[in-house]
């Protein structure tokens, strides 16, 4: 390294020629200031570098004595706590309790850990504290206390304080972004459930609160159409406008109460208003009505005038014993009820209605396994000739012997079976069991006239299975004549049939199987189409027959009688027989016989009975005495 390199020019005197080892560009050494002795390092000797490093370190550090007072501190520590007055009137931190300076006695756990570090029983204490700087501004600090490995003199621990305000602020901003919806700026699902969990914690309502919690869970009606027709940008603006109105509703609701409801966007077009420490269902109902009213006014979005409504599920209950999952399930169920009831309304959670829904769900879940376990039985209700009073046939009615709910009638589970498709295997089982039973009666009682068995068929059985093949296989297996099997389909399922259903009905009719239309007169009643269907029997709905009761003890309902008489005459002209359902009195049976009805079915003759009771009715008069 050449000594001719340019460097700072001394202000006085020539450069000594003996400095050829030194870098000519090194600045003159600063004037050394006296340093406070470093903790645990004796003055002079080899401890001098450590003392200098301690004194000039940018990290605020102090040596702590066994009694917890500050023995010595570096410049950064003095700058941080310079305004703290010591007992002797000095304004430095030396001599002051360290726990007081950095708030280490705020809670029992921290205070205990602090004492253990001073006694050498704990390796480190670290905590975050909000402190006040000497210049007056507040800051977040990371406080660390560690015992000195080789204490010298009274110093037993080293206390360091680092400013983490910038880090805390960044963490706060990141948390806000993570906890808030970017579109509406409302709390998002994560923050909502955090607040909900906190509200449901034990003891959350101990200080004079009501101990209750409420939730309005709402969904915008028709919002998908806005996104689909106007685009997601307009949809986002609409969500922001809705959020603004919900926030104003919550603010107004909070004016008269201690707590303002939390408004959150849970996702999509779903929002929630959480009411902590609620006063009852009336408070939640008022809030729901206010929200519906606020959303009635149209929105002006990007030059478009948009109108939306909301369906709201309202839940209010005691916080004790309530879980976040349970509360949200109840709210979601109630929101579904509000939509099912017509939308643009609020609905209050009903425990009885919910119990019915849960029972329904339990039945749906158990249907298919129940078919596999054969938990079903058949009861048979007589079909009696109105002219001679003898047994012409029986209708097979399925019952579910549920292990938990007992015997269930068809109206409790048939519609569920149609929804989930289990009606196909169940219907196949009913068909085979009924045909096998009818054949057994015939073989066991050859002297009695054979009776036909009528089996209900769901339209889904026609679409989802090969009904013709199932019937043919069943008749072959059981040996039952096709004319002794009648299949009943509802009017709404038969009328308008085309393609596969009509072909199946025609094939069954060609096979010799009877086809009956059940509940006739309550569906489409397309009489012109009736002539083109392969139908052999009409079963009049019971609502017509009930009109045959005497209203004032003397006169029947003339309108029902005229309608039934017209239907009977029409059916006979088309070559069809007519069965009247729900015959309960001898007067009804008499009038039905006079207008030409062929057979009757109802409690006048018999309720549905077990198969072993049917043989007693074979070849005998079943009708009421003359």
C-alpha cells in the first residue's frame, strides 16, 4: 500500500515520517469519553473492550443487582429512561427497580419468572411491553432478562430492551388484512369466528351481563343474477353498498345499548350481525326488521339502479352451553327456512321445527341401510265391492319398523325415499313381498275367489329401473297371475306421461297387469288425455268422499255428489272401474253405491291389517250390515 495515497490533510505541522505502517486515509481517533463499567467486567485490563462495547451498544442494556435495582446502564438505556426520577432526585434509571421501569410486575406469572431469573433458577425471561420513551412517545419493546454467567460484584443479570414498534405495527397491518374482507372492509369469517369463540368463553358475561348471545345470519336474494348479468365488478360495488347499510344499522342499534353488533362478511353474499350480551329475541327481531327496511331502498351502482332483498335467520339463546358450531348450524337452518318461506323476510329459530328437520335427516340417512336390513313390513287394507260387500282385493301399504322411532306410516318416509332414490329398491321389495303374499292366500284358500293385490309405484321407479322386467320376474317367481296384480300411480305421475313411462305402462297393461290412477281429481285432471292411457281403474281422492257426510244432519254436500257422479259415469263410458277412498260411514257407502261406484276402501270396512287377518275376510261379506 503506497504512502502517496490521498488522505486527510492535517491542519498543523508536518506529517511524522514514522507512520509508514498506518493507513494514510484513517481519520484521527475520536476523543475517548469515560465509559460506565460493563457489568461483570473488572475495571482496567482485558475488560476494557467489553466495557466499551456495552457502553456504545445501540441496544438498551442495564446490569441488574440481586435486589432488582439497576446498577449500571449504557447510553441507549439512559436515553430511553432518562426522565425516570431516582429516589435521590436524579433523572437516570440507575438505582431504580428494573421491574418498575419495564413493567415486569404487571401480572403474577411474569413477576414470578422475573424473581427466578434474579436467583439464577431460570435461564431467561422474555416478554413484550408497551413503554413510554423519554421524549414522551409510546413504543412497544421486547424485554429480555438473562442471568450473567459469571457475576462480578453485585450485578447478577443483564436486562436488554429493544424497540419492536415497527414490527408490531407491521404485524398489526398484516393481521388487519388477514382478518378483514378486501371488498367490503368488514371483518371476515376468520375474525367473526374469533369474536364468536371469545363471546362464548366461560365467564365472558360474568360482569353484570345478560349471559345471552344473538345472531342475524343473512343472505342476499338474487345476488347471483347481478353477477351473471352485470359482472363481478358491479357485484362487488353492490356488496360494498350493502355492507355500508348493514354497518349503519348496527351503529344505530348500538346507540341505545352497551355493545354495537359486529357486522361481518362470511363469504359470497352472506353476512352476519353478532350481538354479544343480547337482551332477548325482541332485540334481534328489531335488528332483523331494521336490516330488511334498510335494504328496501334501491342501490345506484355504476349507473344501474339495483334492488335486492335479504333472507335472515335469527338465533338468540344463552351463551352457556352454546358452541360456535351449534349456533351457526341453527342460524344456517333458520336462513334456509326464511328462503323456503318466500325470501325477503326474517325467521326466528324454532326448536320444534328444527327437531322435525333433524328427524327427517336421520330418516334419510337410515333409509338405504333399512332396506338392506329389511326393516319394513306390509299391511293390507281391503277393497270391497259396493254392490255385494265382498272382498275384491287389498292394497299393500308399507310400514317402517324403525328401531328408534317405532312404526312409521308411508307419509313419513315415502317422499324421502323418492328424493334420495331408495324408493327403487324399496319398491322392488314391496312388489315381491305383496305378490308372494297374494299367491300364498290363493294357495292356502283355493275354495275362495282369488283377490288381487294393489301396489303403489312411484314415478321414479319407472324412470330409474326397468319396472316391466321387475314385474315380469316377480310374477314368474311367485306364480301370481298378472290379472291379480294392480299397480297404482298418482294422477300427477301418469298425466302427461310420454316416452319411457307411457311405454312401460302400455307394456304392463299388455301383460295383463291392472293400472290404477290413485288420488284422481287432485292433479292435472286432463280428461282428454285419460282416454289414451292404458288405465283400468280410477281411485277417487278421499276429499270428494268426505263431502258425502251430512253437513247439518240431513243434507249431503250437493257439489261433491255431482262431481263424483260425473266422474263415475265418465269412467264407465271409458271402460274403467272406480274405487272410492276414505269411506268411513254407511251413508257414504250407500250414496256411492247408488251413483254407480264399483269398490270402496276405508275404515268403514277395515283399517290396514296384518296379512294373517285377511283370510278371515275371503269369501265373506265385508261391508256394513244392510
